[in-house]
C-alpha cells in the first residue's frame, strides 16, 4: 500500500498572498477553523471513478484525480517557481499548481467558463 503524505502547507493559498488577495497573518487556530468551515469545490471536468490511486498509465503513483503531463517552460519561469516554493516553504508542485490555478481563475473571470472548456472540433469530412 502506498504511503499517504500530507503537507499542511499545501493548503496554504500562496498565489493569493502573492497577488495581494488575501492577508498573510493567520494563526494556526484560525486556519484550523477555516479548514473545517470550507466547502469542497468539485470540478466536473475531472472524473474520479474511485478514491484509490491509479496503478497504470501516466497517473500511476499520483493522488486520485491527478495525472502527469509535461510542459516545456523557459528556465527563468522554472527558477521563479522554485523561488516562490522556497519562499513559502511548500513543494514546487504545490506552488506551480496554485500559480496556474490563479491564472485560470483570472481567465474565467475575464472570459467566462467557455474559455476553460474544451471545444468539440468539426471533422473536415462530415
């Protein structure tokens, strides 16, 4: 059975702090209270069939609902993500995920949900 790792700093919304949307001074008690009160948002575009980790394919070893995907980015951007993750004492994966999510949220606010939904393409031979 795979070990489950949890990092309390993964729940820290570093992207909001960087963008100035959220105050940075919260005590551990306040964080614990807000964790209990928060509701869980479910993204319907990601289908989770069960709560176990995938054992085959690109998602092997990833948390449920996650998969692997590779992007080629400029070295400067990678260095900045590393610096942000080091500054906020969180994993690079968590930092990258939060920064990307912040960008996607900004796109949704500006252009609507359709900008983040894969569009069906027409075939040339229909």
